C-alpha cells in the first residue's frame, strides 16, 4: 500500500508542482486530490438491491472536508509530519478551506450529522440537496451593524465536487398542461414551458471504517441547450433564469419574485431528485419493485413537493393508476417536522403556485380532494375540521398538510416537540391516524463534535475508558466513575483552560477587548431569533453591569459573555438586537470602574469552523428559548458534550438533557411550556420589578444615544406585550446566573458537574438518533 507521502509525490509530479515553494492553497489542493482518489478506490461494489435512503434537504452544513477525510483515512499524522519537512503546518493548510455555505443553521447541520452517523453505521443513506453558488451570506459588522456579503465559498481552495456526467435531467416551470385520451391511457402534453437543466454533483461521505462510502448529492441549475433562434439578449436571460435557481440559499422572499424563486428552488430539488430515483429504478428491476428498496426522507416541508412529483412521474410518465402510485408514494416517503412557530409553517398563495407548477398543482388538488372526501366518509367526527386540515384552503397551498398526508411516518425532534405536534399543531391528523406519528430526539455526531473539535478531551477520555465510545457513544457513561477522582477533574479543568486560551489566541485576536483566560466563558451561539432570546441574555448582562458599577467585588472572578449569531437579512428586530449587544459591549468593555470583571464580545460570521473553536472553550451554555418554541436544539448537545453547564429553560431536548445528566447538574429556570399558555401582561413585570425597569429605561432615555434607536426593542417588550416573554423569566434567569457564580467558586464541584454532563451525553449522539429512525421510521432499512 502506498503511503500518503508516495501518493503526494506522485500527484505533484503529475501536475508538475514544485513542493518546495507550494502555497498553502496548493498543498490543500494536492492533499484533497490524493484523499479523493483514495476514497474513490476504497468504494466497494455493493449489492444494489440493498435498501437505500435518500435524505432530501434544502440545507447541509458539512463543515470543512479535508481534515475529516484525512482523519477517516488514518492519515492525519502522516500528513502532519510530511508537511513539516517543508516547514508547512498542516493546520494552516486546513484553515485555507472555506466552510461549504450550503446551509443556515441547525436544520442543515442535523442533516450532515445524520450523514456521518449513517456512514459509520454502514447504512446506505445519501444526502440530496442543492449546490448553492453563494450560500446564505458572510456576516461582517460595521459600527455594530450586520453587513451581508456574498459568501464566495467555492472560490479559492475548496474541495473538488465530482460531476456525474450520466445524471442530467430537465426541470420544467410555467406553461400549459394538455391532456387527452390515447386508447386506455391519459397522455399529458405541456406547452410554453421554461426549462432548466439539472446537473448532479457529489461528494463522498465516509465513516471511520471506510466500509461504507455514501454520497452527498447536490444539484446545480444550468441553461438547457442553446437555441440558435434566440437573440444574444434572450440567451443571456435564459442563462440567468436557470443559474439563479442555485445561486443563493433562501433568496429574499419578501417580494413575489423572491417567493417564485424560492418555490422554483424547492421544485428543482425534488424534480431532479425524483427523476434520478426513477433512473435508478429502471436500472435495477423496474419501478414497481424499486420503492420496496428505496426510502425518501424529507427534512422539514421544503422538499414536500416530492410527493406530487413522484405521483406525476408514476402516472404521467410510467402510466400507473392513481391508487397504485399513491400506495407506493405513501409507503416510501417520511417527514420530519422541525418547528411549531406559526410563521414558519410553509404556505404558498395559489395565485403564485398554480401558474408556476400547473401539473403539480393539479395533482395536489386531487390529493386534497381525495383526502377531504375520505375524512368526510371515514372520520365523520372531524367533518367540521376539514377546512383546517386541507392542503388547499383559504387561497393557499399548505405544505405541512401535504407532507403529513403524503407521508408514511411523521416525527417531531424531541419528546416535548412531538407531544405538542400531536396534541396541538397537528392534533386532528394525529387523532385520525395516531400510528403515523412518532418522535425521534435529534442528535449530533460525537465523532465530530467531541473527538474532532476537542482532541485533548478525546485523548483524556481514551485514556480513561478506551476508545470504543467512538463507535458506541453510550460508553461515555463510564466516565461517571471518575467524578470522585480529583486528578481526573483537574485534568478536565486544564483542558478547558487550554481551549479557552486557544480561542483567545486564534478567534478573539480580532477584538480590541482583552479577554482574561481565567474568566468564566459564557457562550450564546445560534441563529439570532426572537424566540431564542439573545435579548434576554443581553438585558441581564446590562443588569449585571449596573450591579458591578455599584460594587465590583460583588463578583469574585471575571465573566466573559460571548455571542455568535447571524440574523436573517430581512429580520429588522434581530438586527437591532445585534446592534444593542455591540453597544452595551462597547460601554462595558471600556469601563475601568468595574475592574475588568465583565467583558462582552460578539464574534462575527457564525459557522461550523467557528463553532469548532468556540464550543470546546465554553463553560456555560445559554439555551434560553421561550419554553415550547425550540423544537429540539442541537447546539445545546454540542456544548454539553464539551463539558459546558447549561443555563436553560425546560424546552426541546434540553428537558431530556436534564433527564440524562440530572437537574442538579444544570441551571434550569423559567416558565415551562404549559405556563406559557396562561395569560401574560409584560407591563405588570415591568411595574413590579425595579431591576427590569432599570434595564429597559436606557433603551428609551438617551443612555446610549440621543435619538431613540432602541425604542423598537422597548416597544416590543412593553406596548407589544413581549411575544417571547422575556420579562416573565427575567427574575428566575438572574437567579440562575447567581447560582452559576456561586458554583464557579468551587472549581472541583464545577468540574464534577461538567463531567456528569459529558458522561450523560452519549444519548445525544446522532448514532442513537439514527437507530431510533431505523426502529420507528425506516423500518425496512
Ligand atoms: C449546531 C449549529 C446550529 C444550531 O444551533 P442551535 O443552538 O440548536 O440553534 C446552528 N449553526 C451552526 C453553525 C451549528 O453548528
């Protein structure tokens, strides 16, 4: 077997590269090529009839590839030492790789964690998504405000995406549908359509064993063949109309053009994906048996048009009747719901949907009519609920209803979330068909989020309990035996200190603010959203600051609050919160009277490679969503696994974290989901708690600036009755922070609780989540 060194030398000769003066980028390209060749030769021919799963998702967040693959091939050490002979640090080479900007937050990262776990469990499961040219946006701050720049992640030394030349399909929009009888069969013809070409790219997903190489399949939109009758201008327009489909993730959908583009993206993904499945079907035994062996999973409702698209292909192209096609589709497709937020329930105006996708709309109408009829006949107790359950109603196409009606199984992503789905949001569906609904609590791959991002901790664990936990995360529970070992706890503490120092030396060098590595690192990293309540954290920091101004000795040690979050470009409130946090940071960080007891830092451009740095350095994890709003959360799990103690509400998977780690190893506070159903008047909290008054007054009284720049935040909390109930939980949140401060002075006890969290985190591995999917959802795989 060739060593990595031999392969690198061979590759560089082939491309006439001189290693002596190769740039970091050149080294990256070289290593990537060698790694990819190796992985593709490792691919073993598999029984093509073994069941396969296609995980359809508008987002994936795989993080940088090269380091992962070097690790999986067992080549990390070889690479490090070979490069060092050229005085090149492998670290610097790996850092030249941009994060693939193919996702936005937890939903996309979940998809990537699942791909990792499926490869490691030797399950045939592939991702199906879009190859965005620019992704969401690159975040920068200018005078404390978020600036959105195009994320040109594909340029400069990124990983090579392999194109599959034999997989190209045409996807059609607009036009007219004509149907006529041809003997015993209905034939469909389309005219005046806009067509684009879907080209398939893929990247291999490997596990440690190398025995299973899965694929992340991504589609890119291109113009169809040039029509010579078009003028140059028309050709340019045609090109733009095609390529814009996979240009950005979530194009602005505040205008109807934006909405049409978003809808096009969704249909483009499912149509190309479904056509590809049919190609595989014809290759392997025909379409009738194909779906005995193939499963489709939709990650949230965005790909739910896979249901009518599969119906279209079965009926219009393959000539199956409705009943046979419907039976196949509703056996093969499964759906995960990710949110209960009313504004995130996808629905499209019919006036927009029907012209863009006329045949899909016809099929949806037919699905809807058959569904409504069957409720009328077979569930007479639900007759008065039919319009609430319909797919097409009140002028809209309701994607959640389409996904539920067309799927075999529907799951929520934590016990609480699944319960709320079945008893509130989708209660009528669940009462009619309780067996369709199940729950799978989310998980994260511990190989990435512990072993990869925190190598020192991974080594300590290996020394203590061996390395079987890498394949069986439940083994981590053995660490609980070390809770009474002072040397072990001290080692744990040292590792955390080093991780904090590393964060200061690398990521925090941008900041003018000096951070004390001995301060308590409190981390709030996730998308910026009202329900995630970054504003509650910020208001409490201001409260803490006013206390310290009166008495800096109130805190025996310094505290550092770290934020990282992107706000959606059209979300004015979230952007204002970012600005507010910057403003209080600039006041607090330069106030000498508090003797450096408090620092606040907002790190820009939250993404996987930043999370890798931030999470191992965190000591407190902020999981403070309004109870009932965070479906699961996965950031909470990553931080727990790295030994941070959670300050959190009883929401999503945080509840289950407390069940596994013990409530006394966390800081739970605030209203629970049932409490949030009770009447609420934010002003009464304002009136009766002087601390609340004192933190809210500066938003409007000119403390930060003469013009009332934060009056909209104040308005949302008082006049608008504080939709996310920050004021209700303020007091218990402050109380929980006091408990944190008390405990931190007893370092040994702190480390003991930290270890209890790490030991209990095995349940939150995506390996367990994938096992649950196999047991409850994908029962044939
Ligand atoms: C895990 C992760 C998230 C999700 O965080 P939550 O706290 O669950 O909202 C978002 N973005 C990135 C980059 C992540 O790694």
